[in-house]
C-alpha cells in the first residue's frame, strides 16, 4: 500500500540566474529549506547560476521558490527557471 501523503508532495528543479555565487546563496537556501522542512539539494553551476531541486509539501516548496526569487541580501536574482522534477530526498544538502 502506498503512502497517501507521498502523492501530495511536490518536487521542482530551479535554476537561479543573476549574482548568485559568492553571496552565500547555497548556505542561505539550505537554512531556508530546513526552516520550511523542504528536502533536496543545491549547487553552483559552471555557468554562474545556482541549481536546486526542492521536495516537500506544496506550500513549503512554493515558499522556497518565492525565497529563491529574492535570495539572500547580497544576491541579485535576475530570473528563476522552474520545472517539475522527480525524486525523494531525506534532507537538504549542498552538493558540488
């Protein structure tokens, strides 16, 4: 029997563009994700963007997406690409 609450979870892949590296974006996103009880991961990309996968309750995922559109105080987010993703995660990690 499947867990009915698992089907209510939302998973999104985000690519955040702008001045988002070297401004504590990953660490700040990890802290915000833990606050929102969202799991997944975040990493810097070689093109200067930050990529993340966020997984959790729809309201919490929407909250972390809203946060990603602003970022930490030092960041200047220009745009966020959002697409659905797959996967299940137990915590929120900084990778790469």
